[in-house]
């Protein structure tokens, strides 16, 4: 089961800030699916994950939306 974050309509920096907050609240190994419409998120979210050490499992685009599948790093 994955945590779903619907961040459509939010502009930079809100998608990356809310993703970071969700990651801090997640248990190790937990999956998060982030859906957003801000094109800058394609840069910001991968950069956040490089800083936190969490894993980007997939990034897809669908109907103008960016969808990120993230796994929280293990303890």
C-alpha cells in the first residue's frame, strides 16, 4: 500500500516541501506516490531525494501530470 499525495495545482516550492514532509512522516520502506502538475517538480523532487537518500522508483507523465513513485530509505 502506498501513501498518495495529490499535489495538483500547487506551484513551486509547495510540491517538494509537501513531499519532504510526507517522507519525514513515513516509515522506512514505505512507498509514496506523488501526483503534481508543476513542471518544476521534475527537477525539484529528484533533487530532494538525492539529498534525503530516498529512492525514486519511477517518474512518469500522464495527461500533463507528473507522477513520482518513491520508496522511503531503509533505516
